[in-house]
């Protein structure tokens, strides 16, 4: 449910994350302004925003009329002065500190009322981000969503060494008001929580391929049809308790010495990158990606999260 003391959301950046967050905030009744660099970026942001709602309408999660009411809450600007009154700023620009610092300089110059500045970064340290602020370091948090954030309910909030408890709690409350499942990390660490887990799994998966034990397709099949569905209903630590920690210890004592402990990107990934086979964006990576495969992937990637859809869509 929309928080009464948050009257306006500003989103800086018009890419997929920014547009998806705009869909989520307007979908929960928050007047939202997206700040774009230029007209081309504004058009892209609007198209991505509209795509979010087209997919929701297709799945009968939102009606055409509801989508229109949400869209009426969205505005665009190129001028920081027009978000001077905002309560909550969500920064979604590219993963470069110098660019983010330029954005933060403009925010501090023009926006005097914001309670929280939340960065969507998936990797950069909250401590490093805070160094781009002069007088508002205490208001910055990382609020890392997963793509697409209007469907994936998880967000991890990360404090810097400067962040006040009040700012972290405000970020938590605002995101929770949109139906997100939010955690606050106890302290900052590279990759935060979910990406550390995801990349540990990826490291071992690539190791299995490099060792010739299984193909990428076989590994994906093993993941999708063995333990991955379980962890949508029970937690990892819950499952270990259920299995018995004595058995867990026996397995880990035997297994862990054989697992990858690589500290750099594996050769398997480096080779693909060097060949400019970057995945979907180039049409080929580990797999081939014709247009129809990309469309199918978008549908499949969204499907598990549809059951979590729980927006408090504004009424007339």
C-alpha cells in the first residue's frame, strides 16, 4: 500500500531497469517522473514502460483501464529542477562511478527534499557510491532489484558506512509498500547477497563444462528439474536442516575439495567474449539467439514470477 509520506518518486535513467521500476511504482499509486537525457531516451523509456504493461495485460494481471490510470501517474523530464520536490530518488544509470557521480552532483544541486537516494547498481560498492555525494552521503543506499523488477519481487538494500538507519528503513518501507520482498544487508560486500550466490553457482557450472562432465544444456536441465524449483518454496538453509546437518557435513567434506575455486573469469567465458559472442545482444553466446528464441526467453523468464504479482493498483 502506498506510503502517505512519499508523494513523488523520481527515476533517473530510462533503460529496462528504470522503466520497469517506473511501472512498479506507478502500478502502486506513486506519481513518478523519469529523467531522460534527451528525446530519444525518453521515447525508449516510454516504449519499455508500455511493454511492461502490454505483457501484464496479455497475462490478464492488469486491465487496459488500470494501465491507463497507472500511465497517468508517469511523467518525463530532461531537467533536474523538475524533480526538486521528490521524496525518493531511484538512480538507474550505467555502471560507471564517474557517470553516477555526475548524476549525484546534479541531484545535490537541485533536489533538496529527498529522503533517500537509492542506486540500482548490481555490483558497485555503496561505500564507493557515497563518495560521489558531498552533503547527503547518509541518505544513499544501494537498492538492487532483479530484472524485470516490476515482476521479480526481491530487492536487496545495502547500506554504506555513512547510511543512517532511518534512510535504510525508509528504502525498505517504500519498496515493501510495492509488494517487494526486501532485505537489508548487515554490511556492504561485493555482489551483495543474491549475485554472490548466483555467480558461485555459475562458476561451478562453467567448471563442469570445462572439465567435460556435461554440456551447458545438460547443466541447465539439471538445474531446472532438480533443486531450483524446490527453492521457490523452501529456503536453502531450511532444506539443509530438513536433510540433516550430519549428512550435509559428510557430503561437503567429500565434495568441496573437488569444486572450482577459480578467482578469475574462466577461459570458457573469456573465449566467447573475445570472439564477440556475447549472448542475446549479439545473437550468439553459449547458445544461438534468433529473434523467436529471444521472445520465448522473455516469456519463460517472467513466468515463475507472475504468481507473486500483487500491486495495489490505484483506483479511479
